[in-house]
C-alpha cells in the first residue's frame, strides 16, 4: 500500500520504547551501576562505593579543567556571545581548528559517534519528516558534522488519513541523542545543537540551514482559496454581462477579480508558511536539550558519567573470582554483565576503560591484567586527588598550536 505522505505526528506520542543500543553508551546512571556492582561484589562490597566516589572526584577534576579550557575557546565563536570583544581581529584558523578538535574529543569521550559523509547522505534521504517538507541548502553551510549516541526504536502515534482523530501507532527508528556542529557560510561562529529522541525521518528539520516548504495539502489550501475567489468573480461577471453591455464595467470587474485572486493567494501562502514554521518551531522546542555554550557544558558532564561507569565496571569485573585476563575478555564480560543485569546490549568501550585504569594506577600487574585490592587502590586514589595528577588530561589531548591565540587562564 502506498504511504500516506501527510501523516502528522501526535504530540502525545507513546512512551513505550524498545532499546537497541548500537554504541558504547551505557544507559544506566553511575549510582545505580555502583549499587548493582556492590550487591555482587562479595568481600569488596563495603569499599566499592568509596572507590567509585574517589574515581568520580578525579574525573571531576579532569572535566572541570577541560570545561574551562573549551569554554574559553568557544567564547571567540559563540553566536550567543554577550560580552564585548576587546580585540579587533577575528578568530584565526588555528584557534578554530583547536576548538573543533576539542569538540571532537569531547563527543568521542561522551560515547557519541560521528556519522560519515555516506551515513549523513543516507540519513537525509530517509528523513521525509511527516507533516513537513524541508529543503536543504548545501551552499549555506561552511562545515557540518552530525554525532549520534544510541540508536533504538520507539512507538510513535500518527494521525493518518484513515485514522485522522485516534491515529495509529507505528514503530520508528530514533537516535536517542543527536548533536549537530555547524558553521554557516559567511559566519565565524560555530553552532552546537543537542537533541533527544530524534526519529531518523525528522533529522533534516533540525538542521540550521533547512527551509520549510509547503506540502501538497498546503498547496491545495492555497489553490482552493483562490478557486473560491475565481468562482465568486465569475458569477458576478456573468450577472453583469446578462444585464448590461457596457465594456468598461466588464473590465473593472475583471481587474477587481484579479486583485482579489492575488490577495487571496498571497494571504493563503503566507498563512500556510507560518503554520509550517510554527510546526517546526514546536517540534524543535520539545526535542532540543541545549544549544551552543550550554550544550558544551551538558556534554562535558556526560564525559564524567561515561568514564566513571567504564572505570568502575572494569575494575569490579577484574576483581571477580574468575576475572578476565585480556582486554577482549573484559569487554565480553562487561557486555554480558550489562545484558544480564539491565537487559541492554552495549559494545563496551574497552579502550577508554583500560586507559582510565592506567591513569588511575589501578594495576597490580598490567601484563597479567590484574588490579590491586580496594584498600590499596583507595590509598592511591586519595593521593591522586590530593595532587590533582591528571587534572590536565583532556586539555593535553589538543594543546594550542603555533600561531593560535591561547585562551585566558
């Protein structure tokens, strides 16, 4: 059966979701994960929450410095900037490249995955956007990247031609989180937009360079209004020609009819366009989490969540009676544990987990993949916190290059 192109999403969409995680994101709160691990920890149960707390403090030091550094860089290209610019020169290419490298590092550590050019093209082809027609203008964009975290399905209610009031539920694919990083042509600013639960069919409506177009129903409304005016004018013209034969009067009626048609057409087009713009604005309002600098602060917080979960889960599994003895075994054990305890399929980010355990000095013997006991680790972590040993960890990943204007301390 042919699809019904003018289906309109019901705002009271179903909350039922079927998670199918295809990324490194662990959809569990750090506190809930620690509590679940504590219940399974055996002899280490009493000390595991303190280990998690100290790990959180260390990662908090790292992300706080990263946040300050990235915020200073972004202040130069923030489209929402309020403060005065005290220097006349525009942000240089080195500063811009450093910022974009920092954003890429940020999103990677927060377990977002960048869509490549082929995936972006396919996503925009799929994005038909129910109820809206969108025109994408590539010439309006200097650069753009799309980042996703978690791809799953959810039930969404649509009002259709067959069920215009009650609607019907359909299973749609969604990106649980979507971040758009874009520079528009002719602008020095960088726009960052963070969205939640975005159906793939709606992605194109979220892009800053998208324009709303009228769909078939909108065009029928405009044509219908004009047709009504034509009918009324034709009736008046027929009556006039039946009663009088003055040619000048006929011309006046024709001119008046043309004027009415023009006004009705313009008003109908304007009304339809405003309705679609309002629909798009409402759509963005409900799905938008944060923009620009606020989006940076939100995303940096997600780094802390992910690294805490990866580190504590990896450490706890390595303290099991029959612990894994290789990175691949640890990744498999973590995925199995998350499936068994929470019913989610996750590709555990083993590289990040091992890297975090490295800088936390959690190993008793790195070669045999053996970690120290909780009491020893607590002593090491307390010294780590006190000395702020890895506070510059994230900032060191993308040091300012030569010729760039370094942010203020």
